[in-house]
């Protein structure tokens, strides 16, 4: 029998207070949202000033990872192990109410607080990069030219353990005031999501190389 | 003759250093990206800790605005006029190179630093909310039930003047190493963007009310 993972414990930072029904603290919900997104926004503080950097991320177990050039300002800072706020937000629809006040957006979001930790060990770093590729295009990793020692050195991978975490989700139609329901105003939801256009060959693609089937396995949102 | 607006002046925080060709400091590029996006991520610092809150925003002239409940933790904090980092990022495609190292994402992003300022005056606040609605669904504002005094009071609108700002853009195919070009690996771009599904009527929509034509004017991304 599979054991159900414990929920995250809400803290002063993560507890959703104003619309408490939108707050979720179970791992299933948090992991589902994290596995649907591809881009996070990482917040950190340098000399008292806030920075927010958008970057690709992926999840493995109870950690999220992101990476980049070892020369990146963000990653050089994060290697020192500072506090971060890791946020993922997916817009799912425009919620058009009968008043501006109740107009809203449907979304799924996750906010996680903690300390960024660099992945120091080479083999672990390589395994994490393989997981990244698996997230982007399942099955693509074995087709690629192998990562070199120099590339591995030039790449910084950091992770954040998921401990102080909450998801916040808004779904469904607008919630209008009772006295507005009889107005002749259209109300409803305009669903919104990521869509892919057909893959475009690199103009320098080697003659005879065709699109791999795994491109159809890409999922975002 | 229309005067060309001055470029933004890069600072230590906004100058794009590692891939300088991706950095843009002209208002046309910055405004175009800001006008394409709908969701920003606002970074701020409370008690030395970073927070990143996703929220809808809109641009008017040389300012960006966002809003929410006056009871929101973020907005109560921002009313005190702290430093913020305002980031917008749009993913435009997956850049699939012949190596993991050169695998990338096409994107358009804007990062702006400054001090959040609340919109205090009622008439101005109302005009800003009208601009927000115009951004979401052009032409919808006059159809809505007018904003009440209580709603205006319960809503906080803040703005950020665009001064310390840069855009960062990656476009085009993968840039592989010369020695990898002959590999039998497919490389190219999988374009990615927001798509709308057909609007869904509110289940409680008044009989006889039809979808307005302006729903076709919604543009995001």
C-alpha cells in the first residue's frame, strides 16, 4: 500500500488568508502544478533589494531545481545559500464578471520559501540535467551529444527543498453580487492556456534528419 | 513630428551582461512586451525575506499598475512605498539544440526596479481600473455595473514608474557548437504561446444575454 505523503504545514508566510478556500497544502496539488509549469520566478535579496528572475525549473521528488551559466549573477548569488521565494503561476482563464470588482483570473500557483542549495557533485549535477531534459522533451536525452566536463563546470544547478510551500488555485465561473445577476451583461470564463505551433527545423539542420516522435510528448500548462 | 522617447539608461542592476545582444533598453521594445503580457511577478522584501507575488498588471504611459484587495498582504506592504522588482516574462518557444548545454527557451522579458506608489485619489483610481479592464477586454468597461464607492475603497491600486528598466529577449534557432552540426540529432524550435478556448457562459447567465463581440479582441502574449 502506498503511503500518503504528509501535507505541508501552513506558516505565517504560506497560509492563504483572504480567500482561504483557494489555499492548498497537500503534496498532490503542489506537485501537479509544479509538474505542469516550466517557468518559475525566483525572488532573492541582494543588499536589501529585491530581485525576481524568470527561469526554467523542474521537480524531482520533494525538490525543485533550476540552472544556468555559472557566470550568472543570480546563480553566483544563490550559491551562497540565501533565502529565496520560488513562485510558479499558470493562468487558466479570464473570469469576466458583471462588475469590474468581481472580474478575476483563473490560475494555479505555488509559492515556496527556503534556502537555495547548489548541486556540487558532478554525477548528481548530470542526473539533474537529464531530469531537466526529460521534463522538456521526454525521451530526448539519449539522442543528444553527451555533456562535456567543461559544460558541466560552466553550469550551475541549484535546488530548493519543498518545505514551506502552498498552492493557490482559483477555478470556475465569476462570483457576482446577488443584485447584479439580473443585469444584461455577459459573464463567464475565457479559458486560456499554452499551445504549441508545429516544430520549426533549425535552418542548418542536417539533410535527412527528421522530427522525432517525442516532440508530441511535450506538455506545458 | 513625433519625438522619439529616450532610451532607458542601463544600470548595474539592469544591464544584461552575459548575453549582451539579448538586452534592450528602448521604450518601444519594453512597452511592446509589457503590452503583450497580462501577469507580472512582483518581488519585495519583508523583514529581509524575499516574496514574489504573481498578479495581473497593465501599462499606462510610462507606468505599470497592479491592484487587489486593500486587505492583501502584498498591497498593504507596498502601500508603505518599498523597493520592488517587477518582472514580466513570456515564453515563446522551446529551443532544442543538439546538446543539453545549448538547449534553451525563446522568451521576451522585462525587469523593472523602483518604488511602488499607491494611487490615492478616487477619480484616478477609477480611471486606472478602467484602463485595466480595457487591457483585459477592450470595450467592456461601459457594459459593466459601475464601481461603487465601497468597492473603490476596498481596492488598492499601486504603480511603478518605469525608470530602471531593461528588456531581455531570446529569439531564433538553437546556437550549436560547430562540431555538433553534423550530428544526426533533430534541432529546432517548438513555438509556444497562449491560446484561448471558446468563452464559457456563466452557468447563471441571464436568459437571452449573448457573448459580446469584444471577446474576440482579447490579446495575450
